[in-house]
């Protein structure tokens, strides 16, 4: 990542403030490269939750989206958890408003509720187990075969798990606005042009994309798999922010980011990209925006999260 004069000034200021506040910067792979490079820890949702649980810092500056920062707060009530931009949401989390989710849960009293971590604390509080893209199959398989399951909020991840495990699950009708818009046509064109390429996809993609994937996994596992591949050309069906790390772990390879439908820029997560160095500095200076949770919700949400961490 090239550092210009203005960035250098901002980075120096950020690092000084981080020290003063005894803060740690956790960041997701979809953040801008400059944020990834200044972070103390980078990871997928599971690794970020695990790291948040064990940090000794007084302040967690979470460069990701709201549900990720909220997860850090659920696990660390005594710490100050900051997010550079409170508007950094997630279409999956937004697809499951707590009042509607309550009705859905109540309509399935004999089902266990497994929720993808991309949901609000209120939804977590109504769930029995949380999962992420890196442990979803394992978590579902840990549930006895005769136990009925409701899975929320990502219907495509849910469909992928059903295919992998053979388990029947009732699915919530939610999607990620980034992963649902990858273009199958573009993927076919790329595969015709580069038949020797290798396709890596995130399980939030619909099946019409996943059917072409040679590897399906979380952002961390996509990076790990790419670092081991012999192929020189890799097609990436997830948010292109990940390419910054891919180029680090597998230099010299060509990474092709799968475009969205009709050439739109919808393969870029607009929420993740709201975070900037300026907003990170402001968050550390002012200790806000801070994630605040009602304690009753936090305690209820902690249970299914801890269940996931024990099973991971
Ligand atoms: P990962 O946990 O695989 O990083 O996924 C998070 C996410 O929001 C993907 O869109
Ligand atoms: Fe949510 Fe999709 Fe953005 Fe991930 S990429 S944070 S699932 S909107």
C-alpha cells in the first residue's frame, strides 16, 4: 500500500492515539487496504470474535460492520468498543428485524434456532447457537439428526449448508446484497477465456455461482486456500477488498474479482467502505461512536455466541 504525505500524517496521528488510549484495531478483509495495513489484527468474523474475546486493550476500534463490533461488545462488556461509522450496517442483519424474527421463532417452537453471526444482538438473543461462514457446517452437524432447525438470516448460506449436510432446515429469507449480485454470465465468460483458472467463492453466494466454485469458504479460508494453489489465475467470488491480502500471500498470481450483474459496482460492500482513517482518528479522539447494548440483550446474546466459540 503506497503511503502519501496526507496518509502518513493521518497514520502517525492514529498510531499515537491508539497508544494513548491503549486501543487495539481489529479489521475485516473487506476494509480498504490502508485500514488493513494499520490494523493490529485482521480476520474473518470468527477470528475477529475470538480475538475480541482475548484482547487486553481497554478500547477496541472495530473496522468492519456494526454486527461485528456488537459481537465484540457482547463478549467484552467492560471494554469500550468503537466503530468508525455507525452507519456501517449489513443487508443480512437488516433483513431480520427483531419483531419479525420473534414471530418466526415463536411459529417454530419445536425448532432449534441457528443464526449466522451477520445479525443484530437482539436476533442473537433469540437464537440458540450462532455460526459463521467458517463453522456453519460443523455447528449444524453438531445438532442431533432428529432435532428440527431454523436457520437465519442468509438463505443462500442456509441452502449451501443443507446441500453439504443433507439436513432439512427452515430458512429465513435474507441475502447479502453483495454476494447475491455476482454475474453468472461474467463467470461463464471468464471460465471460457481462462479454462485453467481456479474459482474461490464465499458461501453467501447463490447456488448459480457456487456450482462453478472449486473452493467454497470463509474469507480467511479463501486466503489460506489461495496461498496453496498451483494455478496462476484465481477467480474470486467475494468482496474485492480481500484481494489486498491475497496479493500478499500469493504474490505474482493474478486475482480476478468476479463482477456484479451488468457491470455494476455492487460487488463492493458499501457498508464496509464507510470506514476511513479520518473516522478512525475521530473515534479514538472522542471515544465515539461507541457500541452500547442493553445488558439484558447482551446477556441473552452471549449464550449462543459462547456456544459457538465452544464448538469452534
Ligand atoms: P467472513 O466471516 O467469511 O469473513 O464473512 C463475513 C461477511 O460479512 C461476508 O460478507
Ligand atoms: Fe453484510 Fe454482505 Fe457487506 Fe458482508 S458483504 S457485511 S454480508 S452486506
